[in-house]
C-alpha cells in the first residue's frame, strides 16, 4: 500500500510504502528512498540503515527532506 504525503498547500512531498508485515519505506517526491521503518525491531533507519529513531518516524524523514530542499532553494519549496 502506498500513502501520499501532502503539505498544507496540497503539494505532494513524498510517499510511504507499507508491506504486508508493517515495514515502511519513505520516499521523496521523486521516489528516492529516504529511509525505512522496520516493524519487527520498531526502529526507523535512514537511507544508510543507521537507526535514527525508535518507533515509526518515516513521515518525519519526508518532512525533513522537504525542509532541506526549501533551505537550498531560498525558501521556495517547489
């Protein structure tokens, strides 16, 4: 199942894919992988599989990437 993540202006920020075991993959607008949630371990990891949070924080990865993009483009999000 794929969930689309939107900002307050209804622009697509990214996607979260969930498999049948509850594992999730966070992707940006261009479908580049940002990180993973491993349901059996209850941890969120970044693209390099380094643990960055306990629990499910994949949507936070998408928002963090969007904020980074905005900062690199003088506040313009798109």
